[in-house]
């Protein structure tokens, strides 16, 4: 079989992403073969085409950490031709060829059958939206309810941020969206944010005090760094922050004070190796009680051949929401 793919190759110290016709050897090991309808643009895909990005071990690779499409063949009885599915995480798009291609092959225990979501909706949610749902689930499991008080979402216009705002508002939480984009108020209000504030701390040079004014019942944070240190110092007694990212930095210059004096919990969120049984359950909830209500407002759509320019806008921090990359019929 020969098919079209966007292949990332190292060249002159850089990484070039180009359209290529490839053969079966690019399908990789696995038991489920998927005709890809959509992939999407994630922060990690941007790293995959960044020299020294730290996520791809070996080039060439077909990037695309999200694969959404229909099963064409399966050696596993759990899947049949025509099943609409999503596969993301594990090694996909970083050390196992991913979704930027007409076909993908993965192990059956990486695959989720869609329930209550179209392929397009699942692609709009993708890894970033799944991470948002995982963050919300962590806060709910911790006992947070809409009556607990306001919930902060940082990096609010990002993939994780927009879907988190949408899900939390849909559940009835008072959501405060923190963003560095001055023109994002309308989008974030449409998604259900009660108020929109700038990045935190307001003064980026300010020294973070061990404890600040207790403000948030909870937080969904994909920014990390000094911003997260500030957020932790302003979480109210018994609150929690579900954290997943590092767009603002990997260091966390905090103290033990929020934890030992206010009982604040730091809830780590990892979507990549989240166990498959729980992954399938959470995707099923994404089609039901956690379904984002405003996907059409937060999604953009581009042909897969424009992946590089979309990923460049993610890398430069100018991207908003989620971009679906249409694969079927676009090569
Ligand atoms: N743990 C996991 O399983 C998991 C899964 C998915 C993503 N992630 C991580 O989560 C983070 C966000 O991913 P994403 O897909 O949402 O990325 P994204 O769509 O690129 O959004 C990131 C957002 O972070 C904010 N931001 C960018 N640069 C910043 C800076 N220097 N300081 C503060 N805020 C900044 C921006 O929001 P505003 O302009 O609105 O402030 C931007 O839109 C990434 O670090 C990614 O690797 C982790």
C-alpha cells in the first residue's frame, strides 16, 4: 500500500515537514489500521518539528499526536471496519508514526471507540481537550463543586485552556479565564467564562509571596512556572490546582506554605500514559456529561498540508483554541 503523509525529517540542523508518498513501512507496528479523517495541532506537535524539541527520539517521523478516523482493518476483535475511533498519547506522533497521514496503524489498546461524539468533534477535543477533561475530572474527584467558589483557568485561549473553560462553565462553575491575549474576551465569554483577566501575576517581575489573598476554589493550569507559583499562593483553603503544562516554564518557584497551611492539593495530569480503560471511560464522559458545549466557537479547521504554519503559530504563542487538521481528501 502507498499513501500520502506529512513526514518530518532532519535537514541541516533543522526539521523539515513535507508531503511525501510513503509505503507500508511507515505504518509501524500495531493491530488496528485506521483511515485518518482528522488530526489536530497540539503544542507537542510543535515541539516534534522543533530542532532539540525534546519529544521525538528519531527522525523521520510522521507527527500528529491525535489520530481520528475509521477502522479499515483490525486483528483485534474489539474493533471492526467502519468503527469511528480516536487514538492519542502513548508513543503516537513522537516515536510511532502519527496522524499527519492518510493511514495509521496502532496497537488496539491505544484505541478508543467514539461514543456520543462525531469524528470531527473528537478531533476538535483531541489531546489538549482530553487533558482539559482530565484536569476537570481531577478537581471533581477532589470534591470541587460549583458552590465551592471561582475556578481559574490559565493559558485560557490555548487548547487545554479553551476546552477547560467550556467544560467547567457547562458544569455550572464560575470560571475566571486568565489570558495574555487582549482581544480574547469575546471568545472566552462565549465559552462561558464569567470574567477574563490578564496573565498572572499581574506584575511579571513581582516576587511571589508564600501566601496571597485566598481567591480560587480550584485552578486548571497548563502554564506552570512563576504563574503557577502565584496561582498556588492564592488558592483558598482546601482547594486544588490540576496542572498539565509548562508554556510559562518548567521551574516551580513555590514554598510548602499553600500545602501545609491551606491544605491545597497539586494534582498532576498526564494524558500520554493515562491507562486505556480509564481513558475510554473519560472519552465516553466527553460525549455525555463533560461534553464541551461550544466546540464550534473554539475550533478552527485547516488542511493537513498547512500543518507547519499552524504549528509555527502555536510555537510563537499566537494560536487560539483548537485547530482541526483535515486529512481525508486533502493531500
Ligand atoms: N500533561 C499532558 O498530558 C499535556 C497534554 C496536553 C498539553 N500539555 C501541555 O500543556 C501546555 C498547553 O498545551 P496547549 O495544547 O493548550 O498549548 P497551546 O494551545 O499552545 O496553548 C498554550 C497557551 O499558553 C499560554 N502561553 C503561551 N506562552 C506563555 C507564556 N510564556 N507564559 C504564560 N502563558 C503562555 C497562551 O495562552 P494565553 O495567550 O491565553 O495566555 C497559549 O495560548 C503545553 O505545555 C503542553 O505541552 C500537557
